[in-house]
């Protein structure tokens, strides 16, 4: 979920375990004590962020919206790490925002 992964922000679609079927040369890496990231080993595209920590969001996936040709019709619902947002960067509209502390509490990681 960090900017270092994508260069700015990451747009993702929440998916429960078992609701996605990823095939191909996929690589994963645990990037924190509570989650892992996956990418295509051929082209490097980000695929998903997977919550591995126990808690209410255990085994939830956040799949890169760029993988879906029709994702343009989706509505942006929230923004994470609002306290880490670069200056001059803001989404339009009313969104649910969460700071880093709120994100960690939300996922049960403190």
C-alpha cells in the first residue's frame, strides 16, 4: 500500500479470498508483518495486496484496478494514509479518509 510500490497511489478493488483466480508467473513478497504484495514476474505489473494478519480482514485481497478493462465505471470510495499524501495531491468528491494510525487499527495491526 505504499507509494514506493506504484510511484504515487494505488487503486484497488477489495476481494474476498477465493473470489479471484490468479494464473501465470506470479511472485509474492511479505512486505510487512501483516500483508504481502504480488506482481507479474514477466512484466512487473502490480497484481494485488493481500492481508495476511489475523483479524477481520484476514485473507482479504486488494486487486489492482488496472487489471480490469471496465474498472473505469467504478466509484472511488476511500483513501488510505491521508496523512502521508503528497502536497498538492487530492481526489475529488466526498471520500472516507484514513490516516496511517487509523489504517493500522482498521486492519488490527498496532
